[in-house]
C-alpha cells in the first residue's frame, strides 16, 4: 500500500492489469492446471500426473500434426509475405494520389466484411470436383478428368489461409512503407542502385518492423487454426489445432489442455526467435 | 586543374507537368570547377532545374550537357553528378560510414575497401569520429556533413545541392557555408547550389543565376547582380534597391509634371509605351533634412526611421508618388537626425540610376 500512495501510476494501470489477469492469465493458468489432471471416458479427476504430456510428446500423431502445422505456417507466411510486400509496395510507391491510395486500401479490406467461414465456403463451388474451375477446364477439353487436388487438399488449405490472412501482412508493411522518406529512393538511385537493389538495400531494411508484425499475425493465426484446416482439407489433414479440437469433442479436456500448453510454448518460442532479430519496440 | 572538367550546359531545357510549364526554355552554361547558385523564390523552377541536371526529373525538351557530353537520357549515376538532398536523405538503417559507402556497396566493392574509402571522405568533412553513429543520433550539421561525404565519395565532377543550408539554424548555416566553399575550392569540382537566400548566394557563388517563373532573369557574378540588376524582379528579390517607374522623355525619367530624374544611360522602353523602370540602391542615396549640392530640388517627406545598427533605414515619399527607401550610414544620421514628418532632401549620382529591362517574355 505504501508504494501505491507514493506512486499513483500503479493505480492507473490497475484496470488493464485486472483485465489481463482475469481474461488472459487466469484461463491460461486453468488450462495449465487441468493439463495435469487425470480423466476417463466420463469424468475429470483432479490429480497431478504427467501422462497427458507423456502421451502427447511420444505420439507419432503429434509429430505429424506439428510438421503439418509448420508446413502450413511456413508456406502461408512465405506466400503472404511475397504478396503483402508487393501489394503494399504498389500502394505506397506507385499510387501517387492519396485519395486513390486510401480507396484501394479500403478495397483491400472489403473481404473482411464477411465472416471467415463464409469466405472459406465460397471457395467450394469454385474448387470442387464439379466446381467452376474443373467444369470450365473440362468443357475447354484441357483435362479429361476433374483435378482432384483443388479442394480437400493442402493446396486448398494454404489457399484459404492466404486469402484469410494476406491483409494482416499488407497493413503493417504498408504502414512502415508510408513512413519511408521518398528522397531515400532518389538518394539510392543517385548512388547507382537499380530499382531492385533499392528495394532490397533500402525498402526492405526499413520495412523490417512491418514485416515482423505481419509475420507475427500470420504465423500465430495459422498455428492456432483448426477450422480452416478441417473445412478445406475435408478432414484429411490434421493440424495441432484440429487435434486439440478433436480431444475436446471427446471430452478429453486434460489431454486437450496439455496440447494447448505445448502449442502455446511452441508459438512463444518462435516469437522470441523473431524478436531476437528485430527490435519491434523501437518501431512502435 | 582543367578548366573544362565538370562544365554543365543546359540548352533550351523545358519542363512541363501536364499543361503547366515549370521551366521554360532555359539556356545556361556553368564553367567547370565553379560555384554556381540558382537563386529564386519557391516555385520558380530552380529545384526542378537542379533535379533535371541530376537526372531525377525527365527533361521535356532540350538537352543537358556535362563536359560536352549529352547526358539528357542517362540515369543519375552515369552522369558523373551527385546530389545532396534538402533533408539530406541519409539512410536511417545505416551508420554514417555505411551511408557514405552505400554507392560503393552497390558497385560491388569489398567491405574493407569501401569502408576505408568512406572513412577518408568522413575525414574530409571532419566526421571520422562519428563513423559508427546512426543518422538519428546526429545533429543537423553533422547529418549534412555525412550527406556531403556521401555525395563526394564517387568523385563526381558536379555536386548538386538542393537548399543544403535551409534546415540549419542561422549560426550553423554561416559555418557550414564556409565549409562548403572550403571543400569546393579544395576539390575544384563544380558545385550547383539551389537557394532562396541571396545572402547565401552572394557569399558562395562565382556566378549567380536568378530565376523567376521558370525563366532565368539574370546570370552574373554576385557583384554584377547587386550593382546592376537586370530586371525589376531581380532588384526586388535581392533587396536593398528602390525601383522607380516613370515615363521616358528627352530630359530623363519623368516621374511627375514637376520631377524628372536625369539619366546617364537611357533604358529600353518597356513594350507598349514609353514607361520604364530604373533601380537605385538604397545605400547610394544621400539624405539630409537640409538641401545640399546635387540634391533633388523637390524634397520628399520622411515616413519612418528605423535604426538598424550600421545603418538607419529611412522611408520617404512625396506627393507625386515617388517612394524611396534609404539606408543612411549611422554616422550621418547621428550628425543630423531625421524624424518622421521632416522634409528629406535626397541626392545621388546620375550613374547610380540603373536602367531595368522588361521582364523576360514568358512563353
């Protein structure tokens, strides 16, 4: 209490601290506690056992799911980065009129006016076995049989991820690009750099924070996803999220909790590696 | 030092933005190894002209020659010019040393080599102790030195400076001005410097190019510009001049029925009539509360008196419309002070009336 009287700023951070405590820390702690409980087909038994983790960390299924999740996360990250950087570059440096810039920027966000599920489902009539792409190709007699890998495949999953999350990459990169002094581009050209050299020597280093923030969004979203993987792979692929979801459906809460804790630690580890390379605090 | 190295020539250069004419057909020859200032108000086309020489702005018509080599369509780096930008445009993610070495890195020179050469350049501008500092941690003057070193590293024949001193505080501005001149003379390369400050242009330039509305109003050395401004715009822009308008008659310049000023040289009449203008330096007018030899017969009236230190600024006018600003030496003022409302007898040598040309025709 003494410090509170001396330093009223503690009082000022109390509301936020309470919110974080109640809605973030408390649930996570609950999950952590439950992950050590025992369970059988119909009940949870408070306990302190390591079997959930033991099973999780030695299972082949977990390893496969993690590899699959890493594959989705990496592929989606790479594609959204390429796409996001190019789009942001075009918006920031090629569109001269600020009005057109904001109009195009808003246009980028239009898909976000519909829900995730609807945006995913809307791919199905396009990609399905008898969908628009397959029937069009067949009518043009370019293919004899429908292409099977368009839907319910890794391709479909990554496509949906890119569609869902590309904007999370565009916005922060666009934001950091808009802060680049245009004279720097000319200074770079004056030094003899080609357009491509200017991009890699000047624009990319100055967009590092935007790229990092976008990467955090995309990677964490993909790592934690289960609905996209289930819908777009037709249940054929399992990511870590899908595994956890399955366990919850079977009322195996302690196992699901253990899975969630391991996933959380994995993502935190990935982020801490990222922060090692880029000082985000400096840029905010 | 070769005389011709780094000479720049603009032949009929025009710049249009859509329908708007930014620079209208200018011809300009800048001697190699000289310090040239493009002087004019904002929007007069001086920066556009500089950027066209640098290659950052396409030329609509005309040619730009460097060392008698046509560089109109060459990219910036292949012209042998280097630009120093108004806000210096240092790369915030690179240290001073890497900023200076940037173009060498682009050229694919090894790290050790380019750092050695960059350090040499930083030494030239007395910034070697800040080699590892990032631009954000440097003051305006230090950033400018780094920017200058970066411009110099490729041994350009021409350095282009876009308002290089405008971001500095007045004290630093004067110091950097001296520094710029020192480096220019030490290296003997051409400096083309855009500024809106006539003080800066006079202090630095071998030749001053006064621009207005996309046209060149006058090219001369600073003395020539100040002693014999060619047009009313030049006389007004550099300041310290009265512009007197009148009708040209056999006796001289007629201001009113009663007042005609004798002229040494007869100016060209402005198009459309015999109206013409002359300029008269404020500090070449003698003023006194009492008549004196060679004074104008009709006195003016003192409107205001401002003490300025080395001189006193006396504003006078007469009923016939003649208005004169006078810089009176403070010793004269102290001997016979003038007060607002006093009659002011004024006089000057007839050759001090400098005939002005009509403004350059705008295409």
